[in-house]
RNA sequence: UGGGGAGUCGCCAAGUCGGUUAAGGCAACGGAUUUUGAUUCCGUCAUGCGUAGGUUCGAAUCCUACCUCCCCAGCCA
């Protein structure tokens, strides 16, 4: 129940922060209390109230997944631990693919994980005016120009990885002309693709990001926040660093693929310092390796394909690695935070075994879930010497915490047991039911298997047994029966119907992205629906309730069908050393 | 064959300025407890840090060369 906030792991980013804080304990960062360039509050001595600021900057063009969770836990976790703040900022500079539906879902998912941004919720689009005016500064200072080459021509001029690029013929356009065209771009006088604004850096740089990157393009497209106000939109590299600086971010943490963008990040901000728009210290970008997990894909393109081509039932399909998916699967937010703590943060490419995540899920569910009896594949058990009408057995709700009480399980002559708990010819070491063997019906009586009947295919149909009246759990002397096996059971006339979704890995191989076509690696049995029987108390469950079905695993109530039958999703199985041993 | 990164136990991952025994977690294996073959608890688990040389009394940590893997040529982020 009390999931201790796990200790922050040591990682290279925390080491950097520790050193920074040690070497520069006085907090000299000025901050107007809201996003603003220093030039607008010059002379003011306002200090930031917190020592560090991080940010989680999703683009609202898709659903958050476990990879984002790593970044969220890192950014919010560090902010919490250093008594700083983590901003939630939507990087919404491309109106073509973004919308507010995604914004809402992202907000919900971050909240669901349990993080709070303390009113520091921003949008890059909030900064469009600043971004535009700073672009004018770049042009005025001869650090940017309007290029009128077509996109193909720009591509041709860019050169390749091994050969330098060539200057655009428009590179030395006069400042006044640049300003004039940019103004007209903004007014909507041009079609898309006619002009772009580019930084004037170095077309021969070995780093392609420095070969005069485009910072503004024309998009005649309505924006989810700014509507029709703009038809020129800034690009990521230009926007991100400036947004960080406006928000007084100290550590801008991103994934490895942005490593060679860092010089550009610094270049832009240093120019803005020269123009006296920002002051030092500037935000610093640090990169860490993104999350990879076995048996799943995390690339946005592939996830979209799974949904749009209906390989799964939507973004919140419990097999999806989206946060809405794992929530519906029953993974608690604590388990995801635990997982993120365990995997750590580094710069090495890695692929983490999915079972590590499952282990975290079990760990966080074990203490909190009440236990229930559910039979997946029933087989009838008849107690030949039982002649009572019925009686009740006390079953504890949780084995470790008696204070959580008990429930009454009806017991009668005719029961259901799990068909896998009875074997005619058991392998060595099997200590469940087989002819002549003794087991305890958990919370009930000890029984001895006397005989069985088979159907026309030779499969066991009914198992017969006798019980020992003085063996009832909880009664004096019942412990004199020493049994190895304890199996669960249900009184056949009291059991209720339920439907269970047995989920398994979505992909068969550890690295589906390594396949020629990842779709061929889809596990056809990733979802199996079974009609099961459950104990009577399960009739009262509500959507989202989570249980451990004893000896099976953890389950979450998904819904109630029209006919009143509850549906449960399997979150994760219990660890099973017996199955493992017999594989 | 340009630039930027990474290589420490099966999977992650610590390892500030070189200093006696290379953290920790997960897995695995062994054992104890257990009315879930669950949980819990104990114990074991790298003469070795991509490879080869070198510097040093001493190197995963410094130097040199090499090998392997990842990222970058969107008017995406």
C-alpha cells in the first residue's frame, strides 16, 4: 500500500546538477515570474524562486507512451528532488499534425502518472510573437535571410553527409528586402513553399544542422491555439531553445538524436544574448538514451499503423504501450515510476526486457489487491461423502494483512475446480489433484481424489473425491493434515459468469523493429477471451477495480457487458516457477 | 569514406580528480518460511570493465591504435 517514493537513482544528469549547484549555490537567474525575455524586465532584480527548472515538451500530435513516461519521470522527478519546477510545455509549432484532442489526452496522462506542473503549463505557440520578433532581429543583424529556393533546391544545396553544401543565391539578399518579404510572408501574400527564413551559419559545416537551418516556413493552416492568426510557423530548433530561455529552464533534457542539434541550440541563444534579448546563464541541453522495450514497438509511426489498420482496438487497447493503454491494462502509475527508477538514465543504447516492467507491476499490485477465486477452465468436482446443503468458508482478502478482513465463500457438494489442477498421469513433482492424492481446497476442506470420469475423447469430465470433515480451515486441529497442494474452487451453484481478456505480448520476438515488416511478428494470441466463473463477490465490482485472482494473476475490471457479465483484463500473470520448470 | 555519440555480469546501471575486495536493481541458481508452485526472507552470482599495446608502484578510470553499434542530408519534432 505504501509504495515508498523510490530513491532517486544516481545518473549522469543528477551528477551534473549536483556539481552545478555546488559550484554556483547563489541563484542569480532572473525571472519575471512568467515566460519573458530578459530585455523586457531589465534593471529589475527579480530572482527565480527555484534553483532549477526542467520541462517536458511533448508535441500534441499523438498519445503518450512508455517512452514518454521515462522522460516525464526524469524531468518531473528531478524537479521534485531538487525543489525545482518542471514545466509542461506543448511544442505546438506544426499546426498540420497537431490538435487539442491530443493536448487533453497528454495532460490527462501526465496527471495520471501523478505529476503536477504547479501552473507552469505553456505552449510554444504562446511565444509566436516573441519568436517572430526575434527572427526579425536575426535578419536585421545579418544572421538570417529569406530563401526563395524550392524545397528540392534547398535539399540539393544542402550537400550530403560527406560533402559540403552550397550557398543559396539568396543568401546575401539585402536586409531590407529580407524584412520586406518576411513581413509579406506573415501577411499571407505567398503560397506555401515560396519562401522560408533560414539562419545564416555555414553551408560547409560538417554538422548538417548548421547548414543554414530553416527557422520559418509558410503554412496556411489553422492552429489549435492561435487559429488563423498566423500563416508562418517557426521550426523546432529555433523554437525549442528560445522557449526554454523564455521559461528560464535550467536543464533541457532530451533524447540522443538531438545531440548534434545542441550546437545550434547554443548558437541561437548566444546570438540572442548578443542582441541583448537574453542574459546568461542560458539553459543547457543534455541528452539521454531513449527507452526501448522488448516485444513492443514505441515508434509513433508504427503505433499509428497498429491502430489505423486495426491490429489493435484503438489507442487504449490494453496491449498498447500507450499510457492510456497500460492504464486500461491495469498497470498502476506507481509501477511505471518504479520501472523508470529501476532502468536508470544513461547515454548507452539499450533494450530493456519487458519482464522488468511486469515485475514492477506485480510489485506495486501485490500489496494493494484483494484476492478472489476465479476458475478459467472449469472441471466438476463432486464430494461424494458431503451431505450438507451448503456452508460458508472464511477467506481472507489479503494473506499479509488480516486487518483487511475476510469474505464468505459458499461451499457445497458440487464444485468447480481448475482443469489444470487435475491430472490423470501427473509428472514428477506435481502436487495438485490426481487419483489417490490429497490436497486442500483453499480456505475449505482437505480432500482425497477417489476416482474420475472421462468423456468420449478421454478427457477428464468429472472428478470425485471424499473430504475430511475435521479438516476445515480455521477449525481446531485442521492443521494436522499436511498437504503440499492448495487449490482454489467454486461452489457450482453460486459461481457467477465472467469474461476475461487474457493479454499477452503483442509481438513474438524481442525486437519486432528488427523484422523486415514488424507486422509479421504480431502475436496472434495476444488477446484470448475466456468465459470464466468467479466467486459471488465479483458481482459487485466496478470499472477500474483491481484484484489478484489467486494462482492466476492480477486483473482489472474493464466493463460490464449488456447481459450484466463483468469483463476483466489480465494485467499480468503471477510468477509461476512450476510452469517455468516444466517448459 | 563527414560530423555527433556509445561500448562495465543474461538485461539495466554506479564507478568525480587513477589507489587495497568493480556499487545496486532485475533475471538466474541454491535454501528457509508459506492454506496462492505467489509473496517474504537468506545465500551464490564479473581476477573482469569492446580489442591490442603503452604510461604508472598501481588503470574500468590517463595515452595510442583498432573493432563494433547508434544518430544526422524534413519547409517533422
